C-alpha cells in the first residue's frame, strides 16, 4: 500500500475536524541529510540534457494525471476543500509539470559577437539546492508550482509543506521517484517554523521560494540575507475588485463569488474589497446575496458541494472574529458569517462556516484593511474611476485586482493604474500555468508560472573568449 492508499483509507476524518496522522517535525540532522542528498542528486541532474530532464518530468505529469482522482480525494482530506476544486488543483499540477518539461529542452544562453572575431556567450545554469516552503491552501499545487520550474532548470528541491497539510507533498515525492528522478532530487521535510528556519539558514541552500503570510515572508527574507540566498516571496493580499455600472452584471456577480468563496475564501489573491459603482449597488447586492445564500456547504467529497471546511478550529475562530469586529465597527451582515453545522453526523466537529457578505463597509474598517483568508466579502460603493483607483491602491498589499466593465479603454486604463501583480478583466481568479503570477508591494516579489519563472530558478554565466592577443597595456 502506498501513502496515497493509506490516507484514502483514513478518509472522512478531516471533514469532521479530527486528526489524520502524526508527522514528526524534522530537526537539524534530518534537514542536513535532506540538503546533502538533494545536493548529490543535483550534481547528477544538472548535468543531464534538458530533453532528458523533460522526459522524466513528463512521466511524472503522466502519473499525476493517471492518479488524478485519488490525489484529489487525498487533497480534500488534507485541506477540506471541495472535490471539484481539488480536481482542478491536480489538473493544474500536472499541467505545470508538462509546461516546464516543455521549457527544459529550450534553456539556452546568448552568443555575443565582439571585435576581432572574439566573442562571448552566456550559459543558463541551475542554482543548486532550492528550498520550497508551502502554505496550506493549495498543498499539492504549490509543491508543483515550485518544483516544476526548479527541476526543469536542473536544480534539486527540498520542500516543506505546511504542518496543517503535510500529506500530499509526500505523494508528489513518490511520483517523482517513480518517474525516474535521481534519489534525493525532491525531498520532503516535515515541520513548522523551526524546521523552516533551519532550511532558510542552511548554507547549502541557494534559493528559498516561499508561499505564506507577509510576517513570515519578512522573516524568510531576513534569514536568507545572511548567506545572500535568492528569494521568491508569494505572500498575502487584500485585493480590490472594481465593478463599474456598465458591466455585464451577471458576469460581475459570478466574478465576485469566484473572487471570494473558492477554497472557503482561503485564497491569497481573492478580491475581498469589492467596490461597486453606486448606481448598481442595490441590484448587485441583491443578486450576490441571493447566490451566496444558495452556495452548498458540507461534505467536501460530494460532487455538488461548493464549500467544504476551513483549515483549523483556530482559523475558523479567527475568521468569525473578523465578522464580529466588522459588526462592531458598523458593517452590516447581509448573509452568512456564522459557524455552520452540516446535517450529516459524520461531519460534526468540522470547521464549517456560511459565506458572508458585508455591506456598509468603509475603507478604514479592519475587515477592509486586513487579510481575513476566509469567506468574507466586503462591499463598498464608489462614484468615479479616479476615486476608486485611489481607494483601491491605498493598501500595503498588491497581489491581485479585478475590474468589470464593458468599456475596453476603461478596462485597460484601470489595469494600468492598479498597483498589483495581476489584474483580471471581466473575470477573476484565473491562473493558468502559462501566465506569470506574483505580487507587488508587500505581497512579495518574484513570479511563479510562465516562462519568466525560469529566471528565478537559474543564473546566467558569461563566458568571454579572446581570439587575438592580449593587449600590451602595461608596456613592460
Ligand atoms: P504562514 O506564513 O503561517 O506559513 C507558511 C509556511 O511557512 C508554512 O509552511 C509554515 O510552517 C512556514 N513557516 C512559518 N514560520 C516560519 C519561519 N519562521 N521560518 C520558515 N518557515 C516558516 O502562512 P499560512 O497560514 O500557511 O498561509 C496563509 C498565508 O499564505 C496567507 O497570508 C495567504 O495569503 C498566503 N498565500 C499566498 C499565496 C501566494 O501565492 N501569494 C498563495 C497561498 C497562500
């Protein structure tokens, strides 16, 4: 029985808020071992032709695709999200491996002609052992978003999943091994902040790619600075979604739901500050509330469930705390915002809550300023484009943004002026692997996905070749 089968046997524990398994945090010795064996694998892997690496990665993608349903079930158990969403995560994961396998064989430098027949060329080389540290909201997908470009460039990766979702990264490691990567090329270490600290401080690590909150991201950067490790930081957000009165209302309403309630609202780039042009505010709210009330919450393994359980009791309490605070500060709850107990007895004890729409919000409220990371949408009216842009940009975050309008000039003007790493026009939360993803401001830097990510997992060496004689400059 492999890890996947063992955990599928344990199914139904997580959606009921019970413990799945004990994973023991890795200490210094295990971290040293993981980095040492990754380094040995890197020496072998980085010398292989890109096309050879591509073949192994394509095989890993094929295995993930073949086991998609099992891995998706496991991700539901791991995280609590609906099976429909988990399947999408697994599809995105194998697509990521396929995409970067395609790029592995194309990695190349440049040839530069110099006077007298001399020339220079650049070589795109791997960095070495890269560390990936993941958040708990997209456990398998984050492991693939980080490892696929890393491996395509010839690096090894030591990956630490969140201790709340420790399981599926191990499945990925099994799959890479089965596909034929050298032993140790993708190692998983388990643990929380202490293990993460050991990884970030380790002198044998060339790069840290981190996905998580802003406060942890700052610590990662500080630790990495000690040995000048490269860092990619994919951090939190409080993204604006701007809905103009000339929008296609049906799409804007669907977009607002997509921007707030996927994965129980635990999505970094969610558009949780929803600015609606005043003239259409009543009709927008009526539609949004009607549909939010109709969202099916419950057993995440059922096909028609759209919202499962939040990650932990502590996180549920934190999200509910934001709703209480919003009420105290004058917001009005139009629907949801309460702990929810599904009727199925087997789900009793799970961390469910009803999706919440808040009206009467103002820009200075806590629910509008801080990342909630739960299913809570704050809606605010606006009058003019200039005003809404100023308000939308008035934040230290800059992960994503969105705009709904039929006016194409306005759409592109707003996209240009929003201070965020992504702007969705007339849709929200679409992240195909071909498209770069990453933040502005305190939401981080560096990109994941797209061709550009190759630059974050490789370095350029310049080789200068003299074809003539060395200049007798010192005349001696
Ligand atoms: P977190 O910062 O608490 O933890 C993230 C990871 O860092 C975990 O694996 C954790 O064990 C590890 N960690 C914690 N302290 C550490 C330390 N001192 N040194 C090294 N590692 C440490 O975040 P979380 O609660 O797991 O995830 C939620 C946050 O992640 C939200 O803010 C969300 O917006 C963000 N997020 C961002 C993206 C993105 O792509 N921008 C994607 C998903 C989640």
